[in-house]
C-alpha cells in the first residue's frame, strides 16, 4: 500500500510540472472567502462606515484577483483529480460575542459618604479609585460621589452591605453599566425614502418656519457615545462635545453618538438632515469601549454627565441609553427633575416582555418607544406602564460615523424626535415644568393603540403638526 501511495504522489508531482498554470491541483487552496454582514451599527474598524445610503452596496461573488481571463477551477467547478486525497473542508467556527456584565465587577459607588467612613474602608483594604464633587446630590454630610475598589475576595453584595453599615445616610450601590439603545442596522430602505420617516409625525422637512413661529430654541443636552464633529452633516452644527471618562480608557465608538447628534442638528440639505439644525447641542461623552466591541457608561460617569449638564443649566436632555435600576442614578434623576430638567429617555430594546429599563423607568422621565413607518410597534421595544409616547424609530435615516448616512433602528432613534419636540415647546413656553411638559407632549399624541394610555405606545404617536400653531405665548 505504501508503494502505491508513493507512486501516486510521485505521479502528481510530475503532473504538476506539466500542467498549465490555470489548472489547480487537488491539494491547492481553493476555499472562497465569505464576508459576513453583521446586523449591527456601522463598524469603524470593519470598513463599512462610509457612505451607506445605497448604490454599489451589493455583494460581489467574484473570486481571485483576475478580471475576465481564465479562472482557476475550484471545488464548485467540479474539477477534481483525486478526490480521496482532498482534506475535508473544515466547519466554520463561530465565535460568540463576549458577554458584557451589567456592572463593574469589583466596584461600589456611594454618594454622601462621610470622610470617617472612607478612612475606615481604606484601612479595611478598599481603595478610592475616584471621587467627584456634585452639585446635585446632597445626601448626607458630603456632596461627593466616590468610586471604591473592593478588596480581593470580597463579594459585591457583602461590600455594599459593609459600606451601608458604616454610612447609613449615604446612597450606596453597584457601579452599573448602561448601553446605547440600538440593536441592529435596518435594511437599506431606498435612499431618501428613509429620511421621510419623519413625515408620519408631520415634522416639516424645513424646520426653519417652525422655529420662527415658536421662538428661541433652548440648548439640548445629549449624553451619548463619542461623536464625529467632522461629519459633513455636523460641520456647521452648534455642537460642543465634553468627554468626562478617563482618557486612559478606550474611547467609545462614534457610530451611535454621531447618528443621534445628526438626527437632532444635522445640516439642512445634507445627506443626514436634522430635526432642528439651528439648535445648540451640548453633548457629554460618558461612554467607553469595553471588551473591544461594546460601548458602556458606568453609573459613576452617567451621574457625573447629568451633573455637568445641570451646571450648564441645560433643561432638555436626550438619553438614548438604558440599563439597570440604581439608587444613585435615581437620586440624581430626581434632583434633575426637581430643578426643572426635562429628561427624555429611550425605553430600551430588551423586548416586549422585559422588565423596565432605566432611566426611562423612573417617575418624571419621559419614556419614548419606537414605531415603524406603518405605525407598528418596534418588535424589540420594551413595553409597560411607564411608556409615555411613541416616535419613529425604525429605518430612521441619519449619519454614519465617518461620512454619509444609513438607516438606523432602535428606541435610541425615537427619543430625539421627542427631545426636539420638547425643545420647540419650551421655546414657546419657557416656564413649562417637567410635569407640564409631559402633559403637553401627551396632548400632541395621536392615540394609535388601545384607547387612552397603553403599555405599548403610551399616549400614542407624537404629532408635530400642532407644535406652536398659535405662535409664541406672551411672556409674563
């Protein structure tokens, strides 16, 4: 048998010397490369982050580097000299995306922690990673929020109990993570037809007339991922970006933040026109890249971001993010609302049967869900009694992170419609309280679900046709 195999291999070697170069031997590599299109946002590292609004986007099935000349035979062509000598084609290996925890694995955060308690904790092996003065949280004798690293071998539950025991008046919790509320890249919906999704709520293609009727627009706050201010749609925008995370940490991706910012203030006539191009946006980047692929904002940084906007007297704040309930976040949200801030948050994309996500789940926050162009509920949107209002959030045409534009889906992209409407209402009536703003927005909603407020659409779909129909109200 060995002699037979040796003769066969010798014959193959001789054949290789006489075959023309366009013929592949059976042991030549003829595997074709397969490109996977991930159902996610445009990935800056994947080369799919430029002009994504149609044209030339089809898959190419051409193999090799040659043009129209002879092509090397492949397994698909049926040409095989000795199939029994071929190695079996290996099965494709799918790598599961790394699981993202819902909190920092070894940290506790606290607000209102007395200095004596901090001293005691450090003696017990806790380390103070960071501390920040706050203008909002006034619990206890301190106005600081402190980030504590738990000693090795100490569980987070035990650590929280220990800190709480030392400082019963302090607000103590885990350092939870919050994610941008986008789940997938929607299929190409035919160029500019995507941009017209705002027509279902009557938002004007040219909002200049709306602004003229309503008065001077307030600043809009945005807490999101990094933003590309050099995107053509944002080149002339009145946009200030503040990064509060540690510069030593990996910077968050620019896909989500750029898309939300452009949806708000993208230049009129650009490939990603915004709802209110003349508005001023103060954007706080509270996110960082985790595990190489996920953008997360910790509670510590999210609280600091809200405090930053409060110090700037920003009243309308867009929160296209969601995560777990957290004592410190809840306290901060309540403090913001008591100061007159109008917080608009995405309800989340965990699914209709999921528990409420936050900050949308907190009382006083205007919780926004998403619908498609046919006014159907977004299939991944959270539902519940806390849902207040619906807005377009499926196949919403907005900016990609480098240039150009593409359709986006998720409750993240519904929230800016309501934030823009709140800014217009505040221009007309600057004295509106958060409660009055919620009532005004509910009055603008078209009831598209069960009669009255329901758990799918809230009060219904935002109707922008009635914004400032009577012009600005006289000031007292």
